[in-house]
C-alpha cells in the first residue's frame, strides 16, 4: 500500500515538472526554453528513476523479510502439527492396546461364565432331581402318616391349628392375668387412697329437683282469672314464656311444664307476681314476664359468680359465668347440675393435688365440664362437645376444652380421655355421680337395665347363671367348671365387658366378675 502511494506521488511530480518546464521555456524563448525544459525534464526523470529504484529496492528487501518471517512461522506451525500428530498417534496406539487387552479379558470372562453356567445347570438338574425325590418321599410319608393316624392332611392341619390356638389363648390369658395382678397391686391401693382422701375432704348435700314447677294460689278463684276470658290469659302466658300451664282439680295450685328449666323458672316468677298483684291481663302478663326474665338473668349471673368465687377461679369470661348460672335451674337425675359442677370442681382439685397436677386448672375444667348442658337444647351434639366449643369460643385453654369434651369419652362416642387432666375430670365426674342418692331412675327402666345386663351374660357359652348387683354396677357370672377353665374365664370376663360396652346403656361403669367353682365330694360309709 505504501509503495503504490509513493509511485503515484512520483508520477504526479513528473507531470508537475513537465508542466513547469514547458512554462519556463515559453517565457525565455523557444530554443532556450526547450533546452531548459529538456534539462529539467532530464533531472526530474533522473530523480524519479533514482527514487523508483530506491523504492523497488526497499520493496524487495521488505518482501524478502516478510517471506522469511512467513517461512519461519510456517516451519514452526508444521513442527507443532507434527508433534501433535505424533501424540495423537501414540494415544491411538495406547487405546488400541487397551482395547485389545479388554477384548482378551472379555473373552476370558466369557469362557469362565460359560464354564460356570454349565456347572450351575448341572447343579440345578441335581437339585431338581433331589426336590422330586424329596417330594415323592414326603408324599409317601404323608400317606403313611394318614394311614397310621386315621386323619387326612386337612383334618390334621385343623386339629393342629386348634391345639396351637388353644395353647396361645391360654398363654395369653395367663399373661393378661399376671399383668393385671401386677398393675392392680400398685394401682388399687393408690387409687383407693386418692378417692378416699377426696371423699373425706369434700362433703356435699343431697339436692332433689322437680321436673315440673308448682305455683301455689291463695284460692281456687284465681284459676279462672289466670285462664281469662276464652283462655286469653293462658295463651298470653304460654306464648310469652314458652311453657305449658296445667290447670286441673288440684286445690289451690297450678302446674308449669317445660323442658327448659330457665323458661319454667321465668314462668313461675311471673305467675307468682301476677297472683300477688291481682291484675291479670295480657299487657300485665308481658310486663311481668320481662321483669321475671331480668330477675332470672340476675340470679343466673350471681349463681355463676358465686360458683367461680367458691372455687377460687379468676378471669372466667362473663358469658361462661352466665351459662354456669343457668345450670342452677337444670338437673340430671336427682342432682342439680350447678351443684354437681361445683362438686366435680372440688373433687378434681383434690385429686390433682394428690397426683401433683395443676389444681387450679383441674378445678376450672371440673367446674366447666357440664356447661354444655346449658345450651345443648339450642345446638346439635352432645353436651361435652357443645361445652368444649363454647369454652373454646370464649378463650379457655385447649387443655380445659379437651377435658370437657372427653369427660364422657368411655361411655359415649366422643373423644376419649388422653391427658392426665382428662382422666382427673372424668374420675371426678364419675365419683360425684356415683355417690348414694345422686341419681334416681324409674323402677321399670332400672329393672330393664338389670335384665339386659344379665341377658347379655347368659348368651355366652358355658355360663350357668348371671346376677346383677349393686344397682347394676357389678355383674357376677357363674360358669360351669367342666366347660370353662381358669384361662378361659379371664378371657370371658373381657368379652362380656366389651359386649356390655357395645350393647347396653348404663351410668358410670360396670364391673364383670366371672366365678368358676370346683367342688369335690365323697361319702363316708
């Protein structure tokens, strides 16, 4: 590129020299100018030629130098390629040697595997022959055994299974009895001590609530006034309070009937106020009912606060206190539910103190365990679950809610007691309900319950007689000693208990006692 530029510059210089020479020649004259121009042209050509020669020489030198460098580079590249090629040839040769070695190893292993396969085939054939021989011997031995014993294979298997099952059942029964005896030695004394201590430290009065309320009247004339013209006063009372009024020939008294004890108490207070006031008409009836509702709400609140105060509890939600007070007008069998709840709270606290548990928490759960009975006619579900939901809604701890939900877990389909607090509340509830006079029931249902318990026991094979004792809290089963042994008696007691749990309805728990008696007799002659 530089050479071309130089040549172009030289050519331009020649042209410029010719032009200048021509002009000078014209200015000095024709001959002289021509001569001068020729001389000038000659000088310029000489200089240009010299410069061209110098450029050619420089270009030649530069070309030789470039050719030398290029040759050196090509030689070095060729040398490196030859080196790389030799390395690749060596690597290929090494790989070929490795492949050849692997091929030889594979051929050797294949030969060994063929030998082993032939050996295994021979052993398999020998094993098959031995198995066939053993099967034939076994079949022959089985036939000989069947001929000697007089039993078929299936009959012998069944007989063996029965013997093994009987032995296992007997061993299990012996083990169960041993475990129960070991546990009873430690638990019975401890449990008796705790229950006796709790009973000794707490005494409760017997309370009997009527299922209906009776309002006494100063005279029978008030019955007509309570009925009103065409019965309007009676209808107004029943509509305002939700109760049924029974006005019969009973002297100077009327009966109030209602499934809701709070409504029944409101109606009783309202009717007593109307009788005392003497003004009986629909408007006055509504006023008295409103006042009675406020009075009952006040009584419920005071009763609930008193129960909480008696047990020394704090931070109980006001709504829970109000529901506790409503239990004052609710009864279960012959027990007032509020007094029963307070009693369970005391007993739970005493049991917790004996076991080293949280006394305050046990009292709280015991007091609230039946709170669902205050609303169970308004919501679906058992009173344990309803009470647990109510307490959970008003901020009670999950432990208390679980104890409330599971305090009847062994008797209903609800959750079963799991924690220590659950068992404490369940035990306190059973203890309160089991004391003499706490529960009363009709004679017919009582007798039917005892008959059901006895009939369940008599269904079992080997049972001779069954007797329900202690108001149905214990069932004593007499078995025939030639049909039931000691181990089977233990298993039978558990099976009868499971059957009673499934089929019978009973308060508390039922103890099942299986009695097997062996008698030996002889005559003196």
